[in-house]
C-alpha cells in the first residue's frame, strides 16, 4: 500500500513540475503581448466622387489622447485631423474634398499619427506612420 501511495505522490509532483515548466515557457514567449496595454492606430482611405474619406481606428487595448494626423512629408503644423481622445474601437473620420480627374491613378501616401498614451504630459508623445492608397486627384488638392 505504501508503495503505490509513494508512486502516486511522485507522479503528482512530476505532473506539477512539468506543468510549471510549460507554463513558464509559454508565459515567457507570449506574456509581453498579453500584458501590453497600448493604443494601436490603423488608417484607411476610401475614394468617393466628392473626394477622399479617411478613417483612423484604435484597435489597441488602451485609449490614445491628443491624437494628431498629418501627411508624413508635410511640416508638423499642418494637421489633417485632431481629437482629444480616441477610445477603444474609437474612430476619427474626416474627408478631403477633391474633384475627379480624368485617367486617375492611385498612389500610396503616408499619414503620420501622433498621440500620447495618457493625460500626463510627461508620458511623452508616440507616433507611427501608416500608408494609405489615395487617388491622384488628392495630389492636386493638397
């Protein structure tokens, strides 16, 4: 009887040990992604007959504050859009009017997204560049 009890305890200890090893390995591999509380801003552009409709969506796990959107190659003072806060799954939308052009082509333009992660100004600003496909008529309008 004591022999089977000892084997059962030894088996239980080994099972817990293996579980701890596997849990630690998985946590080390993906734990940083699970613990990240950070905004993730995604930009889209859609062509309409009147111009180009832009949408920036926050698909991250935290709100973004003091969000500015600018063309990447332009001076920092020329903002296309601004919002004081872009919450989780929040959308910032705006349109740039531009008349249709004959033989219109598409081009890739870059948007610079600039925000802070909190209300505290000492947290520092973060930025990212997102590429959008826009029609050539936008080059003439901007």
